[in-house]
C-alpha cells in the first residue's frame, strides 16, 4: 500500500466559524470518496466532523444570558471610551474629522 501523506493547510478560522480545531479534526480522519459524494461533493470540514456535545453545567440559560449580556454591554462601553480617545488623539495629530 502506498504511504498516504495529506497536504496540510493551516487556517485560523473562517467567517462562518469553522476554526482550526475542526480543520485538525477533519485531517485526522480523511473522508472517503463515498462520504464526499454523499455530501454532494462539499469539502466543508464541518460535514465530516461532528461537534462534541456540551454537558449541562446546571446554570439556567436566562442567568447565563444575563451575565453574557452584562459583560457585552461593559465591553461596548469600553469600546466607546477607546474610540473617543482614539478620535481625540487623531485630532491632535491633525488627522481628525
């Protein structure tokens, strides 16, 4: 049998959220031609690799969502502060609008 050596591509993810962990998992288990054909020849790694199911940590969704939202709003506020600082600095440098 011929030694099989796949060509490896490195990625940091793509716009639809397929990250390097999916790419590396897909490379560990190369798909057969029949599997590729069954997916209409789509070469998206997510077609051939299943995501691991996450367990329930016992925290209600509503509580998690409230915490995530609070953190996000804090980050929005920080982003606004940083934008203001950057705009002022650009004006000082003569590059403001």
